[in-house]
C-alpha cells in the first residue's frame, strides 16, 4: 500500500474491485498491536509478540461522537457494513474448532520456518528477553537521568494526561531507562514462543494506539484483541480477512525489534489460510435445510458429546462420518436435532438433510424429498432410481458443504445385508465437503457404518435430569423437593424419554398429582411402572407415525432382536426370570460357543445388557422389567421361569464348603425365580434340597425354611415317613427351627426322628445314637435338664456297647454328660429353686444329623449347632 491508514487501504481496495470483478477474498496482511490478555469461553488467553490475529470482525474504534466529557464509539462494521461472506465465515468457524486450529497453527509454523530459512536474521525470533510487557500506566519517558541532561517535561509526567517530551518518543526503552515492573507471562516462562493463532475482533482506525490504559479500556468495552490501521478501509469494499502479526502491545513502549518477525509470521499464516481456502459454488446462498423438527427449547446437557461430534464431522478436506448409539429413548434423535441447528448457526452455507432410516420406505421417502428440494434433473422420470440420483449429486464437491443425518438406523439387515442387492449403506453420498451422522440403537450398525468413530449416548446425570424435568413441567416448583425428585429420576433410570413421559403425566394432572404421588404410583409394582412407561404421549420432537412411549421403543428393539437373532431373544427372556445383576453365562440354554457370543453381543449392542469384566451379565433394570411384562402379556412368563429353574438345576452345585463361592453366584438367581413363581418349588427335589442346604450353610435360616419344608413334605409323601432321606430332611428343618429359637418345634421333629430310627434301625445304630444326642441337647437348651441327662446317659451306655468306649462319639457324649452332671450339682447347691434354661455347654458339644443315607458330612461346629 502507498501508505498507512484506512484511506490508503480503501483506495487500493477500490482499484482492485474495478480491475478484478471476481475476487472472492482479500487478505490484509501486516503487523498490529496486540491486547496482552483477553477472555474466550471463560478462559484467559495470552498474546505474546509474534502471535497472529485473524479477524472475525473489524471495529472502527475512532469513528463516533466526541462529547465534552467522553468519546462514544458509533459503529461496529460487523453490524453496519456487513459480516464476512459465507465462505469466509464458514472457514473461520471451522478454524475455531480446537482440532482444526491446532492443525492450522502447525501448518503456519512450518511455513514460518521455511520462510525464515530464506531471509535475513531480522526475520528470526528476537528472543523472549526482548518481549517486555509493562503495567498499562507505566509511561515511556526519560528516567534516571544525570542532573545535567534532566528532562523537565518527563519529570513532571505523572498520569496519562501529562505529556512527555518529543525526544523520548523516538528513543528505545534501553536509552530512556524504562525499568518499571513488568507483567509475567506463562508462555514465555515455559519457553513457549511459537506463534499462536487468535481469532477475534480487530480495532481499526487512523490513530496509532500508543497507550496501555486506553488499549485496555477499549479492548474491554468493544471486546477486541488487536489494533491496526488498514482493515476498516478494505472491509466495506471487498470480501476481506485481516491477518496481522503482533509486533507490540499498543502501548507507549513500541518495540521495533519484533516488526520484521511479526510480518513474517503473518505471511506464513496467510499462506496456510490460502491452502485451506477452496471457494465453491454452494447449493444455494444459505444451504438447503431439510430437517422435520423444530429446535427443542427443552434440550439440556450433552455438551461434551456435541463438541466431539462437531469437531469430528467438520474437518475440512475429507469425508467424515460418525455414529451415535444407545438404548431406545436415551436421546439420540434429540442430540442429532440439536447438532443440526448448531451447525446451521455456525455454518449457514452448509446444507443439512435429515433421513429417517428405520426402513427402506422411510429412507426412500426422505431421498425423494431431498431430490425435489435440490430440483434434480430426472426426478419426474418413473424409471429413475432416486436414491442413486441423490447420492451421485451430493458426491460432487461442487455442490458445497453438507451434513446428512440418518436417524433410527436400527435394522442391520436393511443397512448392510450381503443378500440384499442394494443395502442402504450403498446410497450414502461421499464428498470431500460432506459429513454424515447415523443414530441407532444397535451398536453393531454403528460400528459397521462409522468404524472407530462411534459415540455411546448414556443416561443423563441427576443434575441434567432435574434441569430437563424443570424445563418440561408447567409448575417448576414441583421439582423443589430434591429428595423425591431424585428418587423419581432414579426410578426412571435417568432416561430422557422416560423423564419426558413423566413430565407429560404431571402436566396433565398438575392440579391433583405431584411428583410424590406419581412416584408412589410407580412404586406399587414393577408392572405398574411398565404400564405407565407404555402409555403414549404427545411429543413434538418425535415421529408422528411412531409410538412415543419409552417402553414401546424397547419393544421395537426386542422384535428386531427376535427377527435377527432368536437365540438372543431367548436369552433375554430367560434373564428376565432371574436376578438382573451378575448373571452367569452357564445358566443360559446350551448353544455353540460362537452362537452364544453372537447372542450376548446382540443384546449388548442394543444396550439391553452390560457385560462385566468377569464375563457375567447385567440386564438394564427397566429392560428386565419390560421383558417380564411382555412375556406375561404373551402368557409365557411361567414357562420361562420353569426353563430358568431347569437351567439352574443343571449347574447348581452341592452344599460342599468348597463350592461356596460357586453356589453364592447362583443363589440370587434361584431365589428370584422361586419368589416369582412358587408353583415351581417341586421342579427338581434334589436341586431344591441342594439350594436349601446351601442357604443353611450360609446361615440364611429364614430363606432356607421354605425349600427344606417343601423337601420334607415331598419325601414324606413319595418315600414314606421312615425313609432315611425323609428323616434327614426333618433333621435339617430342625436345625433351622433351632436357629429361629423355635425349640418346641425342634424337639418335636427330633423326637419323631429318634423314635422312627429306633423302630427301623434299632437303638445301637449310629444314626439312632445321633438322634438321641441331638434331642438330649435340645432338651438341655430348653431347660429340661433331668430329661436331657437321662437321655444322654442312655446314649452313652449304648454307645459304649455298640461303638466302643474310645469311639469319638462315645467320648464326646460322655464328656457332655459329665459337664451336665457337674452343672446340675452346682446348681443344686447354689440356687435349687432356679428354673431358667441351662446355658450352652462347652464347644465340644455336638449336634449331629445324618446328611445322606450312608455318609456323615461335617459342616460347621458351634456351641449348640448341628453338624450337617
């Protein structure tokens, strides 16, 4: 340019415009004064000398009204003279995405190093020690002068209203002795002096800014990050972008040492920009917009997910695609709607096309709408393949930038089937200026479409859920009861569609129903919960031809699973009959290992289950309840409970202590199945017996009572009252009654066992002696010492004859008898009138029962506990 300032720049711009009528962009490249610190998105940014400023707006800060007490800036060129054109705005928006800006900065530095290799030393970085930032009020004037050359003007300068001498303005800080306090910068301290790229508003005017205080005041008021002198002259004449290297801090301490280096960094940045610049003929000036939903004002959260999608999809120069997957009702469509509107705002020239993709018909209808919107040639020809026509058109780079959203692409066969002549994936256009997002409930579809570029949409957190509920409710104060609200949201598993459904109910009955009442309704039974989640409701941000209820969306997924992998549907049906947590794969129906893995993977792909590190499976709580409800409506739930118990019977171990860890893994599932359908208690008696004994081993006496009682009744009925298995089951049940403190029931059962064994086996049989021992111990615990001692004396005498004096049973019984007699003697001397029950005997006391027909199995030893 022939000179500085906007007049000179405007003259050059006018000449260019008259000579070259097809100019798409003009770069105003040079040097500027930078604002040392500014804020972006709440984060403090730091500018050092050599950084580069790219304008997204130019503000003529010296254009306005001068009043007696102040100056009022009048115009912002971004508003009054127009913004940058769409192509420039689009590229700037892309550069503001962090990943793109990092790549762009790297390119700039590469060009800088290349240019510096060809130029003189003045183009090199002058050094961090030369980058001095003084406090804004610290003036550039004579300091620490000898008495014979003292400058009276500078000596009198105390504030910005006081002048300094003309000589000082042309001297360097070193010669003037500027040694005031400098402001430290983190980047310089860390040795980071590579030029950074800053995008923001630039102040432009005919005045050279040389005041730190005025600089900061204007920067804060107008939100600018740099000062320069030419941009305002070009901006209104041509599509313009200002790229300036920072050579000073727009204060009185001008630093000419950085001017050459700053000019080189700006030139390097301009070259990098031109490599990014690729003007094209857009589809239309504002891009096509074909999205069937309005923006959802109640959308909340998901910021990190949206940022990741924006950064991943909007890379320039290549076709990019992402897939978002998650449970039905989790909010995938809502995320896609919000993304579409954000991109529309950021990139007005970008076309956005929405393609419902649940089936072929919906897909073809959307493509027909796109073809008509674009007025493609051949649309009226009945022989034309509309899908292929749209794909071919959008695959051309000349049509401009576009985003295509494929929503509800759940059917893997429709999208990727090898047996189909034309799966839908074949009609996805590919262009260096295009990008695509697919939403699906099926993770396998997401992987096939976008490979590594997949994002799982999870449940909302509690705060976001509350925020959403508050925005949806007619009476926001309903949410003020935090505890009740959080209980409701937890009951709904923080699923957005379920929250919207709850809000619809609360709004409909807001005069009589609050959150507490609705929660009590859901808490009645699981069936009531699913009943509420199956009710349809009005939702303007979902498809009108589909049910909106969250449970209905899961049923659609279940039917898809049943169609593509029946074994997976069977597995889910069986899982709904057992505890939803930690389900071992061993209880699933037999199948080839590969087939089982495929079935499990299918359920996980739909987010119905989660696979733990140890291989066990968790079913989503609401899916577990919903599946059970579907089976009950189909009158098949009891059938599947029976199947689940038969599978458990095959794998449930014996009550050997070594099997403790294994049976504890199965126990919650057996308990759940039996609790849901008690009619199956007679499914497999030996399985029921193993289950009861394991409960007994673990001290779960109340839980063990039901199965062991059923076993005793069954054995009495089928085997007879005198059968060894019947007697053993009675002894086991007596052990439970004893722990429950029901000693009369214990004595009654053990008396029956003893008398039956005396009759069938004789008094000298080991089993009979065990029964006598156990009954004596029970009487002693009841306080019937005389009866207990008499029975134990008989037991010892028979034991000596039948088993020998040295037999462990005889020795133990004799020791117990001796202790009891000593206690009885002491009691007679000390308190003969006492009638309280006797305390437990020593740890050598044993209760014994026969575990099986021929074997004794030690289980545990307590003060008065059976060994079973």
